[in-house]
C-alpha cells in the first residue's frame, strides 16, 4: 500500500456521494469509532458530516440526534 494513502482520509460528504479532501485509506465511524475502508463506505450523513460502518450505526446516530 502506498504510504500516502495509509492513514485516515478527510472527506466531504454530499447527499449522494463524497469527495476526498485529503487522501487516506479509511474514515472512522462516528458511532463505533471503527475504521471504514473507503472502498466499503456506504453510509454517511451529509448534514452532520459523519460516516457510519453500517445501517445500524446510521440509525443510532439518527436516534441520538432526534431523541
């Protein structure tokens, strides 16, 4: 793996896609703090600019804000 892309990426989350602002290999889940490889990133909130490891983590984040 290229060392430039080995760490955490800086991402700007849009409503339908994301933009890599700083290169990296992963982002961290806002709920579980698990590392999410960028090629597996499927869940995020563009309003809160947060990434989630899976749908369950996304739901927990939504409930945290809504409740």
